[in-house]
C-alpha cells in the first residue's frame, strides 16, 4: 500500500472480509448481521465511528509519504533513480507506467500539505507550489493564471525567462495589474545552487510525513467531533462494553424493532412486558425491569433518549462514569444478546 495505489475492487474485496469478520467472526456474513454501515465503521472515533482503518484513505496517505521521499530523500538510491527519469517538480514522465500516472494524480494534494524553501527552484512549480508567502501564486493571481500558457514551469524556468512568452497575447486589465505585481515579486527572488527544501507541518523527520495525522485530517473533512465519543471511548470499561455503548449511541443494538426491520423476527413486540415496539430506548430506559434497574441505582431521571445519554452522564461523578454506567449498560447489553434479563440476582427468560 505504500508503493502503489490499491485498485478499488481489491479494497472492496478486503473490506467484505473485514466487515464479515467484525460482525460475525466468519469469512462471509449476511447484510442482516451488519449493524452499522461500513462507512460509519471506518469513521474515526472522535467523529462518531468505530475507528476501523479506511484502506483507500490509508493508501493515499502512504503514497503521499512516497512522493515526499522522492522530493526529500537525497541519499536514497531509488529516489535518485526516479529523479533521473522524471521531472520531479511536475512528476511528468513518459515511460514509468500506469502506476506513475496514479501517483502523479496525488500531486495537488501533496502540494496542499507542503511548502518549499526556495533554493535553485528546479523542483518547485512556479504557480501551484507554495514557495512565496502562505499561498500558491495561482491562488494569489487567479486572473493572470487563467491567461498563462506555461502552467508547469518551475520557479527556475519562470525566473530565467522573466515570464516572457508565458501568457496569451492580450491580457485583461486585471491580469495586467497582477502581472506587474508578479514581476516585482520575481525581481526580489534570488536563487542559489542548493536543492529546494520541502517543508510540511506533517513532517516526522526530514524525509518522512506523519501519515497518521494526515489520515485523521483527510477523514475529518471539516466534520464536527461527536460529543459522545469521549464518554464512549475514554473510560475504564472493557472494549466489549465500549463497543456495546457505541452501538447503543447509534440505536443499532440487537433489539427486536431492529431485528423486525431486517425481517429476522416476526414482531417488534417486547417479549418481557408486551410493549408494541422494543426499541433501544425501551430496553435501556422504559421496560419495567429497566426502570427498576435504574431506580435501584438512584438514576430515576434517566428516562431520556439514547442520543443524549452521553451528554447527561457528563454531569455524573467520574467514579459513576467509569464504573457503574458502563457496567449497567453492559448488563443491559447482555439482556439483548442473551435474551435474558438479570436484575437483583434473578434471571427471566425473555
Ligand atoms: Zn419491555
């Protein structure tokens, strides 16, 4: 995965096996056993998912690291071999195959997470790399860029030609103004004989990126954090209980209303009290035995929806959060799983 782009069909096949193993422990499983959509399972925990790795995104992160090494690993023999055969600034090369074309498609993303400390200007694209200020010149001078006919020029080529012949014959008034500003910027730029230096806020070492942080950034895509994630995952409960609380927060535990929707059972009725809809809320809060359970714990006001349960528990003492609640939910979880309800030492077959 760190050397080539994995075909989407291969990722789909691997994900099918991973999904089956997660929900059934087997190589194959039916859709009815999958309690949560795979895209949500592969979302990070802070965003409300289960935190299973998204292979496609992970593949992209590892390939970004590969591109970074091509730019920065000056002592690497294989990187030097590539640099002799390809223009590393725009990653153009005619004979490195389909894999190289796929790798080149990630260049805009790589440019977005790196800046360049300009030296000789030979491996830096004039318009789309960030080498002067905080943004690319294509973004700073958009009208002039739209008139440009040599968008793949390096900084060295642009400065050597002083941008002569780089634009269409007639510029708009706005583009002409931007050209004057750009010429002034070029005149202030001095090149050296050293190679350009790539920098990134995600650098772990000079030639390695922190792919874990990039992965979280790509997965987040501006989404807000799930306020329940801290309660679900940052406690002393064992992983099995955390998984149950996560399913509960999604309303996807194996209650009869969910099973009825998937045509696993004939009726959504609660087999304990006969209520017409055995929803997650009913099992945890409203079934008479559940009510007695919470009352015994002194939590009478917990008759609320599962979606806000985590917010309610925030106001509870740490000791309660870390022990009683997960254990109580674990007990409730076993009710749904085993088909039995345990309370005060008694067990009732549901
Ligand atoms: Zn009931």
